[in-house]
C-alpha cells in the first residue's frame, strides 16, 4: 500500500461501475481513472448540465473511455428509484458501486422526502440506491464491490437514533459528522450481512482526507459570504491536497486486490498522503447500532434488503 497511486489500479476491462457525484472533484477523478483502466462507467449526477459537461471532459481526457451520464438526485427517492430501474433494464450486473456524492455542513434543510438534507443525501439516498442495485451487484462475478465515501469528520457526531431528522436542535457540523458516521455504520452492517449470506460482494469505505472539492464550495454558496467560507477557501488553496490525490483512497478501496470487508481507507497521514488503513470511531463498529440504523433506514426509504437478512 505505501506509495500506491493511480498507476497501480488493476485493469478494469469488462467491469461496470457506477460513481455518484461524478461530475467534479473526487467523483470525477474516480470515474476517469476507472475508465482509463478499461471499466465501463456511469456518471451518476444530480445536474444534467454538469453531468454532460463532465462526460465531454472525460472523453476528451480519455478518448477510448466507455462512459455515459445518467441523472441521479440523491435528495429525491423517486429519482433514485428511476435511476436504479433504468440501470437494471440496461445492465445484467454491476461490478462496482462508488457511493461518493455528498453535501457538507449545510444550513438546515430537507430533501424532497422530508429528511434532513445531510442525512438524507449522504446516507439515506445511498442506502436506497445500494439496496435497489443489490440484485445487479450480486449477479456480478466474484469481486463486486461497494465503496461508501465517508470522512475523517465522522468523529464529530455519533448516530442519534432518536433524532435522525435533527429535529431536537441542528448543528450543521455535527449533522455532517453523523451522516458520515452513518456511511461507516452502513458499511459495517452491510459487510456483516454479506458474510451471513455467504456473499462474495465486498463493502468497504474510504475518505479523501483534506482534499479540494466542491463540498466546501457548496456550503459556502448556501451560507453566503462569511469568515468561515473565506477560511475554507484559503484552506482549500493552501492546505488541501488536489482531488487527484484525494481520490486515491476511494480508488484503492474499489480496485486493489485483497481489500477486506469493512475496510476503511484514507490518506496515510490522516489528511494527506498515499492510501493507508484509517482510524475510525468505535461507534461505527457497533453491531447493535448498525442493526438499528439499518432498520430505520429501510423504514424511512421503503427499500428492503430482503435478500440480506439479519
């Protein structure tokens, strides 16, 4: 793993991948490098204009790429269902699902289905998408993977199972931390259920460290000019590693041989560096919390993982 970079990605020819939030930043680099190594990649993006622009850019950078755009709004479960239905009609199997898209530290808001925005997009949208695509993942040859992109900031908030909608007080960074903890707890429970079912699908997680991306910009646009947004912009310019480096933990978790279930990969030095095993809070490894979050997520989204019993 030391010094691992995009040149180490194994050949992906014959594999199909879906990358959410692939129009920019970590998601775009992930999609581009998978396509460069021969994967057929679906850019799953909320904005049709940005998604199509990313498609043109990627084809320019990788002329031989087999890539297409499909609209997906994780803040709207009807969009998630439409995406999964269309994918299922076009593909018999799915080798790699990278749940990358997300929002960060937004002012309080709600999704189309009434969920607190960060929890709704970062966790529930991806929970529903994964469940709906599960038959295609399990139909793939051995080696199918799911990579949930979390954050080192998951330490800011444990899951509050009694207040998943943040109705008892909203602190945007705590809510972000909780949504990222949910990504890790989902990975943990998904791995446990795959093992119980005897499935070869591997669920892993990754985080980019401090990487320059549109997450910071999105929060700044919504909150307007502020000292915090200016500090974030300066940090992006001076401290953050580029998206090409920030995407490496995700690419490692997605493609490196021998990645074990429930692995959490991040930069070697915490915020920067080549991919390495990452520390995670103990609450993201709690079986009971994982079961409870799973049950709540199935109820809220209406998506049942019937083929993966407890």
